[in-house]
C-alpha cells in the first residue's frame, strides 16, 4: 500500500514538473487598480537541500537542469525563513511587485506546500517590519494538486463536492497569508489558475461558487486570472502558460514572458525528449520585454522566478549568476516608463528582429503566418502561403493605450515593395465590422519601396479579429496569385506631414577579441531633415559617433570580458527632426570570436 501511494505521489509531482505548455524602494499601495503597471513572477519553493527534495531524482540523478549558486546552497530549502528572505530581497532588486507561490495545499502529500508558504509569509513580514517593501503575495493555484485530492481522478468541478475541493484550496491559501500581505487589485486578492486539463468538467457555476464563498469568508472576491485553457467561462483576466518555451503572449491586459526553457534533466529521468528554448544570452528574454512594452499590457507575469527543473528561472543561478535579475530590473523600469497613450503615432518596422513601437504582430501562425526576406535594401515581411491553412494575412495589434474600443479617426501609412502589377489591401476592426475592407493599392512595378496612407474615419480597434488583432494586411493572393511585401507601418492620430528617414542595411559581422573594426552607417531622408543617429542600448565594446550629416561610425572593440556563446544584437536608430519626428531602425548581429584562426568577416544577411 505504501509503495502504491509513493508511486502515485511521484506521478503527481512529475505531472506538476512536466508542465509543457498547452507561455525596492517606495512603499506599495494598499491595493492596486487594473490600470496600474505590475510585474508578477511564479515562485517555485519546493526545494530542500537538506533532504535532496527536488534536487535529486529517486534513482539518484540530477533533477534540475539549472542550479542554485554555490553561495546560496547552504540553506536552499523551503524550511528556512532565511532562504525565502534572500529570494524576496533578490525579487526587490529585480523590481518584482507580486510573488506568486505555487500552491499544492495538501500537507500529507505535498508537505512543502503549506509550511513553505508559512515561511515565505514570515520572511515577508520581517522585511516589512524593517521598513522594506517586499513583493505582495498572490496565489498560483497549481491544478495538478486536484488530482491528488480526488484519488488520481480528474475532478468534476460542476458538482458540490468538486466545487468545495476547488474552493478550499483557495481559501486555505489566503487563510495562511495575512491580508495585509495580499497582492490585490481593487481590494481583491490575485489568483492565477493553472490549466483546466486536470479537471473533467467545469462551468461558470464553478467560479460563481468561489466568488460567493470567498465573499462570505473574507468579505471580498478573488481577482481570478485563468489560463486560457479554461474556456466558456468568465473571470477577471486570462493568461497563457508556456511563454518561456513558445515566446511572449498577451491576453487583454495580461502579458506573459520567460527567459527560455530546458527540461533536459527531468526529461532524461522520464525517458522522454526534452523541450528546449535557447536563452540566446538574454536576447530571447529582452525581445519578450520589447513585446510587452509595445503591447500595452498592465500586468506582466514572468515564467518563472525559480523553476529549476525546466530552467525557466530568472532567479540567481550557478549557470547565469544574477544576470537575469539585472535584466529584469532594467526592463521593468523601461516598461513602466513607456506610455503610448499620449504619443501622436505608433509604428512597426518589420524584419527578423522587428522594432515594435506600440504596434506589433499579433500572431505568426496559419492563417496569419509570415516570413521575412530582403528587397531593395530593406527587410520585408510577407504572408507564408505554404502553410495549412494558407496564410494570406499579417495580423497586427495596436497598443491599447493608444487606441482601444473607441471610435476614432486614424491615418494608417503602409510601406510596401512596388514589384509586379498585382494589388494588396488591409482589413481593420471598425465600429460596425471587425473586418472592414480598405481600398486596394495597385502596384506599378517600379521595383522601389513606396508608402500609401489611408484615412480611417471609423476605426475601433477593439481586438475583435483573429488573435485579438486590430487589423490585418492581406496580399489578395486568392485574387491575383501574387504575394506582397511590407516594410514599416505607422498609425497616427493626424496625417503625418513628413516622411521617415531610410537607414542603409548593415550586415552582420564577426570579429576576434582584441580586434577593432569600424562600420559606416548612412541614411537618407526624403524631406531633407536633420537626423540624429543613436544605438538603442549601450554595450561595453561599442562606441557610436554621429557625424551630424546623416552618417555615423559604429566602432567595435571587444575584450575577453565581452565573449559570450551567442551573438550580440545591436540596433541603430535614425530619428529625424520633423514634427512629429519619425524614425527608422536597422539591426545587426555581432559574433565575438576567440580563436586566431578566425579573421574579421562580414556575414551576409539571410
């Protein structure tokens, strides 16, 4: 009997671990509002260095892909208040507002869950007693635990028994956390709900039961953010699990992102193929934050703070040190400072590394999959007609702060490659039709890049197209059998009087440590405006000189400390002096080599 029980509990733990996706300073307010910009992170705290729990598998092999720093190992255990305290201090450095401890509830089977939460509470309270501002505590309800509560049978949450089990997990959690530590929106404690695949049935009455009983027990209702697998029900918000593997996602006001994914250790133990998303030395994570800045979300959830089995942690690790804590802090501050609500326009520059400024691709899968090529010196996006179903569209999402679900006039300027004699158009979410048709643009076969401006008098942009998009470019391929190519797109509150500058393409480059190369940068401006040339970020080995005449020099001088296993991504931005000022951006990849058999070389763009 004991052997069967242990086998069953191991299965539950494995199900919880193998969750391949179905994505300091000022005091915190007593409660937040839905319009506040907040950052949350999933906190996995089941580790115990003293017993090897979640460090070593039953057969003695390594259970985790990434590991705690050696300097953290001595007390790396959910049993230690001091360990939780250190994690909270690191979260404060990373500018995390909300910690979401993963909760399983049952003390007999998952004995770390309640006691670890209580130690987290003690650590949080002690920091507050010192006058510090640690993250407030929300709940990450891991629904895998419901299997254990129902003897391994997916529970029916439409029955009174199922509803009670479901609710008791939530009420037990918040009974353990003093309400002054709750992370709340409009005075309602935040609950993130994991996948519905663990349950056999549910409906709206499941969530009505939770709200009614929580109100009776605690005097308020929970603010529930459900995984998108919970279909046909209404909660406050939704999110998509899996962004660490598949890339950033947005659902309404909630965005998710992660640093990468690698569950090799767990997959080896299970005898299965691992899932891997390379971190690309932080570029995958940075690109996720760029998407968040452009998307207009208010609640960003990081997947994860400390899931070492799947290597999705941004916490300090042996493999990465505190790099991702620093990256998080930098990106959080930039994101919170970003506001497209007052800007005269938003724009997007397509390419392998898109530059998103309040306008971004909504999806990249059929029927809206797209690819990138280079035409006449500019990267161009085009629908991927090889997909099933065939993709004829490129879906775009407008930042909600700029325009959302309100009738308005806007001007849409689209840059396109004028090759051939076919035509293209777009469909937009209007007041009366989510797929209102624009006029068509007929190509003149000049072999040049051109721009066309559309005046929309009835734009609504309520996210009612596929993928919650606001508009979609179409190549009209079903009419003329031709694919069309698109560059930059601007959406403005009034007609733009000036034209954006054009930066010349810059090739990728590789060079050795100790070598110096200088890359010329040039641009042209159709209006003859003066231009400011800059880099989008500072790197130790880069120096940029703007000559003041539309040209510049990018100087690369790497040392040994700049070596990393991935290329650096560098973006040059040209901003004109028009009103409003418009810009262009080009990016290049820089590989730093250490072997003397390599010479400086230019890598041809794909």
